[in-house]
C-alpha cells in the first residue's frame, strides 16, 4: 500500500483499515506458529502497512 493512497483516505477509513490489518497480523502470526503460512513476508508487509497508517494518522493529528 502506498503512502499517497493512505493520505487520500479519510480518518474513518484509515481506522477501519488499521483494524483489518491488525486482525490479519494476528491471524498471520497464528498461521506462522502452526507452520501453515507459506510466505512469512506477509507478516513483515502487514507490520509495515500498519506503521504507515499510524504515521498518516499522527500527521492528521489523530490520537491512536
């Protein structure tokens, strides 16, 4: 997900996407722990997407 795409989203959309990514990160970690996850880069990319969203939210002045 590109940072410019995130900057164009509303705060509500960013919060919704943040919740979805956090849930996906949890599921990815569980799948990795049970050896069901083939591509572990999914976890890394999800963490980075979460960080990008948090950065944009902080730039917009939203307390998370």
